[in-house]
C-alpha cells in the first residue's frame, strides 16, 4: 500500500528539481522560490546543528560530567565575538592565534610527511617500466610530468634558447591535467543530471529509500508531477511567445 | 543568408539543454544492458575490503552533503559490502550532513552479513555491536583525538546513545585499531585530512577514497603512492561510474541504480562529443572557409 505522504515527498522533490531546471529556460519566480528555500533551509539546518553540537559537546559535559575545563576553552572561544568591539578587539586575536598556532603546528608535522615526502618517495621509487606499454607511458608521464611541471613554476631564472622548451612542455603537462580534470568534471555533472532525471521519470533504479525520498512504489507516481511541470514550462514558453509577438506588433505600429 | 555552420554557432543553448534531457531520458525510460569494464582503481578498492581478515575494523567517512548523487551510490555499495563481510564498522563524517547520509542508507540497507566473531555464520548486523555511527567530526582536534581514544573525545553517538554504553566502542576505543579507512569525499575537508592526521601515525592503516569526477585526477598521484606502500590510497572509486563498477563487483545489480544510469551517461557523452566537434568545425569553417572575422 502506497503511503500518500511518500508520494507527496516525491512530488515536492520533483517540483523543486523542476524549479531549479527552469533556470535553463530563463530566470523566473519558480527558480527564485527554490533558491530562497535552499538558502533558508541551509542556514536553519546549520544553526540547529551548531546548537545541537554546543548542547552535546559543551553544555552537557560541563553540567552533567563535571568537565569544568571546557569552560576555559568556551571563554576563549567567546573572544571571537570581540571582533565587533573596537575597544576589546585584541581579545578577538586570542582564539585566532591559538587556532593558527595549533593548525600550523599540526600541519607542519603531518602535511610535510603525507603530501611532500611521501609523494617525492613515490616519484623516486616508481619503476619507469610497467607491466604493459600503457602503464609504462603512465609512469613516464608521472615522473617527467612532475619534473617539467615543477620547472614551469621556477620564476627566478629565465630559461633561454633550447632550455625554454622545458617550462613550455611543463605548461602543456599542466594543461593536459586540467583537461583531464575538466573531462571528469563533465562526467560528474552528467551524473548529477542523470540522477535528477531518474527522479523526475520515477525510475525504479533511483535509490528512493536510501536518498530519504519515499519508496520505489511512491516514486512510480513521480511522472504525474513531471507532466504538471512540463505543462507549466509550456505555459511559460507560450506566454513569452505571446509577449514577444505583442511587443513586435507594437514596435511595428510605433514605426508606422 | 547565413551558412549552416553560422547558424550552428548561433544556436540557442536551450535547444542543447533540451537535447541533453531527451538523450538522458530515453535510456532511463528504456533501460538496456550494457557492458561495463572494471577499472583497476575500483577493483583495488573492492579488493582492499575483500582482503581484510575477519574481525577487522573499517572506518567509513561520509564527507559529502545530500546534493551529491555521485558519492551516495558509492556509499550504498561500499556500506553493503562491509556489512556483508565479517567486519566491524565505524561511521564518521567531516561534513555535518555526512552521518545523516549514512543513517539514511543504514535504515534501508540489507543488514545480513557474516559474523566477525564466527565468519562462517550469517547474522543480522546490529547497531552498537557491529556498527556505530560516531557522527560529525567537527574540528581537527576531534579528528586527532578520536584516533587515540574515542571515549575521551566524544560523549554520545549520532543517535544520542552514550558512547560508553556501546559494545563496539568498548572493543575498539580508538580509530587507531582500524585496518581500512574509506572516505567518500565531495571536497575539503576530505581524505587528505585523514592522510595527514591518521596515516602519518599508522603506516599499516590503508585508505580508499570515493571521489567525485572533478577531484579524481588530484587523487591519482596518491593512488600510485598507496600502491607502493607510501602514504596514499590503495583504491579510488570515481563518480557514478565507479559506483556502477563496485555494484557489479559486489554482484548486487540494482542496489544503487548506478549501473542503470550508465547507458544514459554513455549517450550524453556521445552527444557532447558530437556537439564539441560540430562547434569546432563551425569555428574553423568560418575562420578558414571565407567567412573569417
């Protein structure tokens, strides 16, 4: 038995997806409705989550577990609000300096190992000859590509003559990496679009329950709202067409 | 009278949007089976879970928000896989929405799997005993702290249960006991944070990343590093395609819907290639075919 609430959830989802997609046609009140709803929900969600977090990780440990040491850090944290005071602005610097000091210390200890030494080790250890020609090509691209791309960012010494080809090749390597990233971005955006269209079509392959939008049975009613949305879009197109014809007729009349 | 390529260059982009919509909708309405080659990145990620000895602890980090259909199918497939295997599971999230996403999946997923205590026995996995959602890791201090001792850093889990009362937390009171960390990462903070704060402390801990398409090239050097035993990832699941591959390897087709979406993805790829070729053709014909500006 399909629950009407589930169907309603599906219809609301489909309608909001349509509101966002309608921007592809033109800016319109439906798009703004979805936009404002999203902003409002995000801010409300963020605030409620922060309050929940404060309750469970600040208030409850202090009141019920006797963690009075937390009060010291809470007081220091309150220093952030002195950003708004000219007289006590210096207090704002206290949490900032602790945060920066802690963050820099942690990063220096770990980032150098994970992002620098580990990666240099890999580039050195990587055998250029792989199990097949394509792997070998990949390895050459990684090892020489790394070196050439790094040379591109040497700005203190101008490489002239034949040497000027080294940073130039490095630039091509960087552009190829950006191309790969852009191609992957397109694939990612397509994935977003495909799943939204699965939702609008009421596809049984859409993960209705795992996405928290009703059930597969309720999803099979999505097409009804999709048809209503299509009718709204056609109406928008029709009214625009009528308006443009009227404007053209008025322009002709004024010209005469 | 304008030439065909001039008309093509000046086409209203809304026609292209409509064409893209139609090209995606047709394979969704008429689903057809399509061959799917498994990439080594996904296979390595799958193998990383498959090779874990029974009783191992796996950490799944949900570092994305609700608006990410690339990562949600990956997370469904991987969570099902780790539930099926005789493993213990911690769920965390560096994005506030992440643990909510995990909760949505946990509520509906098939919880049948092999018992970590007795890997020959099929059981229904229980919350608190086999899996715990630790919730949102809001700060670096928390990420660093839970590595060593969870009970010192957290008071409650995602559902508000007292951390001390959960049998799994009593068994593994720290992320340091984990053999594998899998992060589904839409951006920053993401798996790089775990590499910095967890991998640097424990070289035996393995990492897998579930990546959206846009971030995948950035993870590749770390994947090469991980394969060589350096700090990096031993597997990378890329976008919806990666989810489809994982679903296929898992042998539970239809679990995430990703396999069914691949025909639509191929169709729209072909369309985009044709549109890019036509656009460039029009540009060069105008430039060199007598109509240059």
